[in-house]
């Protein structure tokens, strides 16, 4: 099964840099591996990230999302100085869409096409 996830920074503040986006795929991939999932694609802009993840049916998407957001926020703060709102990097909400009907190449192309900050 595949899911397209989008995480938005708190109040859509543009706090993510190119350096952050270069670091995040490794963090997300390790969290996915803990769930038996695979990070297929990761990209984003200064105020959000897009993830395309292949995951086993036994994994609840909400549990995967909670871990992805929590671990990524913690690791970014440990490694970089990230401007957050009261120590919250991510908005509590997220977007998740199953990707069963659309060809994965189209979704992957969309995620790759995000304008990564410099």
C-alpha cells in the first residue's frame, strides 16, 4: 500500500531550508524502516514536506505519521537551529491520501517537482 503525506509547519511559517530538506529524507527513511515501511520519495518547500511511503497493511497511518513528525522535529532541533513556534515545528494536522488509483510515477513526479528552498 502507498500513502502520500503532507506535513505543514506550524502557522505555515517558512522555516525549512535546503539543508533541512537534505537531512530529512534520512530521518524519515529510518522511521519508516522501524515500521516495515519504505520512503519512496521526499521533497517539499520552506513551509511543508511531501512524502510518498510504501507501508504494510498492518501499520496504522496515524501511528506512522505521529512517529514521523515527532522524530523529525526532535532530530532537526538537535542538529540545527530551527525557528519554531513554542517548540512546535509541525502543525498538528496532516494530509494523507491513498495512492492505489493513480500511477505512482505521476505522484512521484509531483513530489519531486516541489520547489525546495535554497
